[in-house]
């Protein structure tokens, strides 16, 4: 059984930084963490950033230049460095991992940015 464990969320003032981590463990053959998504209260879940198997990254326009996604393949762990945080970044952040036929989600970690 595969587990995705997220960590690093918390409360931060606007302009501050946080680093989220997503560790994938268990029977993880070919399963890689590949993206971060977030869901704010009353809104749909939205893409924040993705990272392909070749390391190519993609970002939502709202976070470009402020957030950086990365992955340590040896540890099967993915990160999201979030800088210059804004109150509108407040949401539950979810890690996504999988393959073409498997789609897995973490339990989410709360990020709250105060103004």
C-alpha cells in the first residue's frame, strides 16, 4: 500500500515563506510524486505546480516566480518552496502522485497566510 505524507504547512505572515514536503512510501514501484494542488474554502481544487518525470515543471500563473517545485528521486519526496506568500495563497495543499493508471492523493496540509 502506498502512502503520501505531507508536511510543512502552518501559519505565516504575508511576505513570508514555507516549504511543503510530500514523502511517498510503501509499494512505490513506478509511483512518483508529481504535483501540488490546493483548495481554498468554497472553491474547487486547483493546480499549483507539477513536475514531470524528466523534471519539467509547470506552474499556475498565480504562483509563478514565487513558488518552486522540486523532487528528490532517491527519497521519492517532492517539495514546494513557497516565497512571498499572500493571503490568497491560504488553502489546504494536497500532494498528488501516481502513474498513467494510478492517481493518489495525500491528506492535505493547511497553509494560512495572514495579512
